[in-house]
């Protein structure tokens, strides 16, 4: 029974891959890479930074995905495309003109959003150079026209250091002196500057996954948040004041939907009262 429980997440990933892989060949590739990814988490000898390509069907659209085998990209693939953790009630939002993806990583969530809302403009923000390179590749090879910004998001425009993790979906910004962990210097832009520079008036959907930077972002949010209609956020309770961050958003006129309350794998979501539901 114990071994069966340990295998359950992997079995679910394989089943989900069967629904989004473009064909049997792509399914076999995804299953193989998934096994290698999990093996690499336990035995370093299996870990590889090899870049892989696959084809998936997302919302009926055929998309080419480029990702790395052992950097955390496989986890993100299953989270975003398999478990659909960033699905949102598009029917409640009506016409979606602008989506801003903070912490875009290699662009898998942006691909998911683009498939759900093909006419929407996407602004993707990602500070880490390796992630950003794949973000642009995933954008270009699917003939999308996103605005991709190689920077971090923060409460003010400045420079900061990005702590570089083994897993490329765990990099995080710090402004606290010289860190002991490996780090690189990155440009940080405020939301006000991003919206101004990209000529964005209203954000219909804001996605936030910035590894602990969400507390400072929302705690110090100014008038820009009043131009947002819907928020999907992946919070990191081990790094932030979770309750306080939720309260910082709610006080700006949002209704809160806790993670897992809308469907099994849903992220924390916030809706303006004009698009909220019971």
C-alpha cells in the first residue's frame, strides 16, 4: 500500500499526459522524460540539462514545447498542462484583452493562457537568462507575438540579485546584502513602469509566481492594482506572510478563492466583484 501511494502522483502524470500529448510518440517521450526527471531528483547521475522538444494539444491547439529534462521544467509541464492549475473561468471575465505573466519561466503558463484566449495580448516577465531564452523560443516557434521582458518584478525599479536554484522554477530575487547562495544581478521593474512601458491600461488576468516576492509586491501595491480584474497567484507560505498577503489584495476590492477551492489543483485566485461568482 505504501509503495502504491508513492506511485500515485506518477501514475496520474502519465494518465494526464495521455490527454495532452499530440500522439503516441510524443506521449512516450513525455513519459520517459518524466521518469528521468523523478529519478534525477533522487540519483544525481540521472539528472540532465538536455533540452527536449515535444508537441502537445492545449485547448484544441497544437503547440510545440521546448523544455529541459531536469531543471524543473517537467514538473511545470505537468502542473500547467496536465493538472491545469492555472485554468481560470474565462466565461466570467468575458473579453480578455491583456494578460500579464509575472514569473513567466520558460513560457508554459503563457502558452496555456494563449491557447485559452487566442486574441489576448500577453506581457511576460522573466529575469533568469536561461529561462528567458526558452520563453522567447516557445513564443516564437508557436508564432505568438508576446511582449517578453527580461527583468524581475518588484515594488520599485532598481537592481537586485537573483538567487539561482538548482531548479529553474525556484529562482528568487533578494535585496538583502550579498547572499551566500549562487546569484546573478538582474534588473527589477515596478508594475507602474511595466504598464507604462508596454502601454497597458487594464490587466484582465494577472498571473503571479515570483517565489516569495509576492508579499512585497502586493503589500506595496499602488494604483496599478485597481486596473487588474482577475489574479491567479502561486503563493509560497514558507517565504511570505500568507494571510497578510491575501489581505493586501482583498482590501483592493477582490474576492478571494483559496487554492484548491475551485477545483482540485486550482491556485489562489482573486476576482473583482463584477466578475466574481458565488
